[in-house]
């Protein structure tokens, strides 16, 4: 799961770098904030994968983790689309 998180966040980050280099009228602050949110997402998800919350079943915990990852990733993708 950690490899998947790293891959997904790396791809999102690469999209932001491509936008910075190829979409010249893009505001730099918007791209910087988006890149920071991707890094925060990666850090948060990796820390959550490493430490399962006590009192929760592992299956329920990882299903919640996956749904949180999908919803936050969708939000970031929408921001990337808005920059294009």
C-alpha cells in the first residue's frame, strides 16, 4: 500500500511540475500550494498506513484509509484541472 501511495502522489506532483513548466500564465502560488497539499497527503497517508488505530478492525481501518485517499486525490485532481 505504501508503494501505491508513493506512486500516486509522485504522479500528482509530476503533473504540477509539468503545469509549472508548460502552462506559463499559471499563478505560482496556486501551484506551490497544490504541491504542498500533495506532500501533506503523502505524509499523512504513509503515517496512517504504518500505525493502525487501536480498537478498529484492520479491514475497516484500511477501507476508511482507502476511501480517504480516493476523496483527497479527487480533490487534488480537480484543482489540477482548474489550473489547466
